[in-house]
């Protein structure tokens, strides 16, 4: 049984195949409107979400399938003390595929061991978010026409931001990618990413404290929200939350073909005046999230059938 827990579960060939399939779905949506008829996707969200859950659900509907699930732990039997393992064992009796988000790192991996149907990790704590990464890769490929030979700046909460961790892992598969990590000292990328991904792979990186000093070198700027829910105390969050605010003044020195990504939700880290700039890709990115999840659901269900 194939699950998607970590972006490294996918080979570069599988990533390219998924992105090609997403491109084909975008170009020919009618061709796919009933390919998942009579199939059910369960969305088990133990942590809040707008884009990820709704894009999964919209994706399954546009493939002609059905959806069931819950959007918070409060409305599930978790409140009665049921374990994740039992919940998943039961839900796999009702659904053909499960997308699961959980605040605890590793919960979807445990779920995969118990499930009779494929599990997709829709975000586990500060750890991984592989379907956001597929969204980001599709967006970068559609905007720039390539996934290699580029300089990517990641800005904000690089410590707790799971989307950045997963993006770095996936980009380690492509050649000549340089990362510039822009964060305050307290929110630097975790050591395990530095040691296991940056230093073992073929990638280079540097760490800086301001957007200004690097903006003119970037092909992609990946902005992130300070992850309030993962802070141990509110005072630290308040002190760090507005460290970076991207505005038109800061963009003056940027390349004309810069692509600005953000997994969303945004708080203050991108000023709304940037939204109308053609370099702002984050709403197109949210739309791409639906298409790439369509490709993923379709591929995983086909793999189960051995097609
Ligand atoms: C991200 C997440 O949940 O990690 N959002 C998303 O899935 N689009 C980013 C965030 O919450 O800041």
C-alpha cells in the first residue's frame, strides 16, 4: 500500500508525473470529471485548515467522487479518548482514501501503519506537508518553466513552518538550487534539515536576517506566517510576528520575474498592496493546490487498483 507521509516518499519521476497530470487536468478538466465516480475521500482534520481541506474536498468532487470527514478534533471521537490508530482503522472501512492533518508530528505515519486504505499527510505539526509541497512545485514550474537552476529565498518562521521543511526536501531532488534562509535567529531552520538535507544533498544554502540584503538575487521568494500555535509562549510570538512585512517598497530592488509564493493563510507578512503585482503568485498557488490534489488522489487510487 502506498501512502504519502513525507515528500521523500515520492521519487523525482513520480513528482514529475504528478505535475504533468495536474497540467493535463488544468488543460482538459472534462476528461477527468468522473474518473473517481463512486469513490470516497475522508478528510480527517484534527487541526484547523481552510485551503488544504477544502481543496482536497473540491478536488475529489471535480473527479466525480464523494467526500466525508470532520474539520476539527472536537467533532470527532478524539474528544472521547479514541486513539488516532482506532479512528483510522474505522474510517478505512468507510472511505477509499484518507487525507489527515494532525498537530502531532508522526501521527499520519502511525495512521498509515493501521490503515487499510492510502493515507495522505495533510500536515503533521511542524514536520511535513507534502501536498503543499506538490502545490508549490506545480506553481514554481508553471510560473518559471523549471524546477532547477534557481535561487529560492524562504522567509519567516523557518523553525516551525512545515511547508518550508517539505519544500527544501523536495527541491533536494533537483539540480543547482540555492536556498537563502531569511529569519530571525530564534526561527532558524531546524538542525535536522541543515544536517540531513542541506549538508548531505547537492544543495547550497546561506542564512541571512533581512529581505533587503538578498531580494535582488531571488528567483522565488517563499513567505511564511509565524506559526503562533506552535509557540510555547505568547510573548515570544508577539515579539517575532511582524519581523518581516513584504511591501512594494521592498520589492523595488526585486527581479522583474520574481515569483512570490506563500502557502497562506497570511497574517501581516505580505502587505495587501502586493496582491495586484503580477509577481504575486499566492492566489494562483492556492488554485494549483486543488489541481495537484486531483492528480494525487487519482494516481493513488489507480495505484491501489494496480492500473
Ligand atoms: C500551511 C500549513 O498548514 O502548514 N497552510 C496551508 O496548508 N496552506 C501554512 C500555515 O498554516 O502557515
